[in-house]
C-alpha cells in the first residue's frame, strides 16, 4: 500500500484525497543549438576522445544536474496555497 504525505509539512494524505495536490518541476539547461566547426579543430577524433575522457571521469549526478532534473512533490491544500503565493519560497 502506497502512503502519501505532504512533502512540505508531513501531513498524511490519501491517494484519492481531494486535498492532495501534485507539483511537478523541471530544471534544464537553456542552451541554444550548438554549431560545431569541425574544420576549426586540428584533429576532430582527438578532440572527441578528450571530451569522452572528461565525461567518463565526471560524476554522473553532476552531469545530470547541469543538463536536466525533474521533481515531483505531494502537497496538502494549505501548503499548496502557500506554494502558489510564493513558489520559490
């Protein structure tokens, strides 16, 4: 059995509770299209190997944090009202 509680105040909520609200948030990089100029790089294969090496050594969570994250929260009615007044707290 799945138990729900408000992620803000901890109040118990039922799965079909009319006072249970779901907040979904996404954070992602606002990067525009990247134009690659292969001719500007002396050795494209070497450059690609460097990038892949950097990615292999990097922390996967940090890479994900820099590109995309999604969050989902359950809120009770009181916390929903507070959230709507000031979403960034």
